């Protein structure tokens, strides 16, 4: 079986080329052909020696994931569903804005964290994606968009690891994929424009700060441990105080001087005045430099949860802003193609029976904290 070269960051590709008896600069040329020009046919890589092209044809390939479907929203958002084999599928979403093009990328088929409000979490966990499967989402999106828009300019300026899965639970595949995104010979994205979103895997946050410090978003979703235990089950392992300590440590290495806290607004559950007060108190007490991103929940029947009314979201945002915390409300994009946040569900075989566990959990009544 030949090796898919999308699996490698530049160091990995250099090691691969070395095994073929080739120097590092050949790997750099090859890397640029693949990622900057979207080439998959070795014969088209005209500045590579014929002998190398022949060697590559015998042992390597550049292969995207098969596309199951592509949907284009009226607002320009594009959602792809990719086949990752064995009955599993993952999604990537491109969100165009005036000043940027953002690709939301998946890191796992399903997710084992099982957040209550997350459609992916409800499907359970199937498997980690390989580095090549993470990179393939960007490779395909960037080069197919360039063709569609008839441009040779870069289309994707930002990547957010906020698709299906908890990226920090797939650390060894994630880091080389991030390196491909950042590499000047690859996509050349700035560290500030690549964001890893985590539900709070504390030890891996520390490792990421050393290995590849990119921008960090943390799925907070609750201002106190009892409520967060229920909404984000990982909180039972890494409670809020440990999580915020880890955020503060991360900030010493981060390319941005704040952490983004994601907060999904759930009607009557975490959107009350008292919750805003508790958040303000938490931020003041820990001194954490942060921004809040309030996310209107995208309801799905299995969750048993509802979207907070618009006025409630605005009032909540105002309370945080009035307390000096920069707060934005996420615009929902791609609603008409189910590409909004928390709607990336793909099609996943639940091998950890997470869906079953969550069905049991649903019998627990969530009460607003007083
Ligand atoms: S919100 Fe993220 S961590 Fe939580 S279940 Fe969904 S994909 Fe997993």
C-alpha cells in the first residue's frame, strides 16, 4: 500500500524522502506542490527530477477523502461531508466573511466527551482521524474553492478545530496537522489564525502550549462546577478552577493575549442573570484575560434543550460587556444546510455507547443555579 503524503508535516516528508535517498530540499519542493498548488499528480511536478517522480509513483500518493455530499448555503457557507471509511463520515465547513475565510475542521469521527448540547456528542465516538484525514479537509477545501472562485490566491485564511471531535483527545495526529497549516511552505497561516477549541483537556493544553502554541478557545458553557459537570462531562475530571489555571499557563505561550470562552446559550439552563454574575465573578477572581463568544444553541430533538430567546442572549451579553468583558454573539451561519455550530453530526457508529449513556443522563433535570 502506498503512503498518502497528506499524512506528513514537512519534517515527516523530509524523513520519507530521505528513506528514498532524496535530500530535504526535495521534500520542500514536493510539500509546496502538494499544499500550495494542490497537486496530486507527481507527473505534473515539473521541477522534480524524473527519477524522483518515478520513485514517488511507485510508493506514494496524494489522496483526498471521498466527498459524500457538498451543500452551499445561500450565505455562501459550504459544508462537505467526507467518507472516512467503515461507515463513518466527518464534516468540514467553510465560512466566508468580508475580511476572512474560515474553515471549521473535524478531528475525530464522533466524540467521546458527550456534551449535552452537542449533536456530535450525541452520536458517540468512533475513532480518531489520522493526520492525513485532518489535513485532507483543508487541502480539498482550499483547492476546490480556488477552482470554483477561479483564483490562485489563498481562500482560507483561518482554521478553527471546532468541527466534530475533541482535538486534544487526538493530540498525536493534531500537532503535525497544525504544523502543515502553519508551515510557510504549506498553508502559511499565522498562529493567531489557527484556533484549537477544547472542552478542557488540561494536560494536553499544557503540552500544546509547548509543542505548537496556536490560538485557544475553551468550551466553558457554565459558570460553576455542578452545572458544567452536567453540560460538559469532562469537567468532572478537570473542574473549572484547574481549567482556568491551565488557561492562565497557556496564555504565557499563546499567540493571542486572551482565551476565547465559548458559551452555548441554553434556555433556562445557563442563561440567567445569576449565571452572568457568576461568570463575571469567576473572571475577576482568576484575573484571566478572555473574551466570551455567546453561541445561540441549535436545538436538536435528542438534546431536550432549547435555544435561549434572542433578548435573553442580548441581556446576558450586555451584563458581561458592562463588567468590562469583551463579549460577542456568534452569528449563525449556514442554518439552511445544518452547518451551524453543534450541528456537525456526520454519520458515526457509536463504539463507546456514548449515545446510550447520554440518554440515561437526559433523565437528570437541569436546574438553573441560584
Ligand atoms: S462540543 Fe466538542 S467536545 Fe463536546 S461533545 Fe461536541 S465535539 Fe465533543
